């Protein structure tokens, strides 16, 4: 669910969802989207999460700390950069 492809307005907050449990990731993304937020994701592994973060700005992120057995601290640091 990429907000650029959904025709969401620029006024909506951009929220990144990174969660490796597929059903939970879809639930979080759908819940936020139904509330009117511009949702990007869900992404389920560190590589795709880093690609999503690269060069993009987000207002908020929902980040699972462990993605497929790997710590996601690098993703969190990239979000802060």
C-alpha cells in the first residue's frame, strides 16, 4: 500500500508500517488508512524496510523491533537521519 498510488492528499500524515507478521501488518496498515492517514507499507523484512526509508520522510512509523529474527535498529536509525 503505497500512498503515492492511492491518490491520498498531501495533507495526510505519512505513516510507515514495518511489521513481519503479515496479518498484523495488514491490520495496522488498514486501520491507519481507514482513519485517513497516508500509509506506506507494510514492509516485512529489513531490506525492503530500508529501501522504503531511503530518501523519504515520514511523520510517524510503526516499527517492529525484530524483523524475521533480525534487530531493526538500523531501520530506526535511518528513520532518524
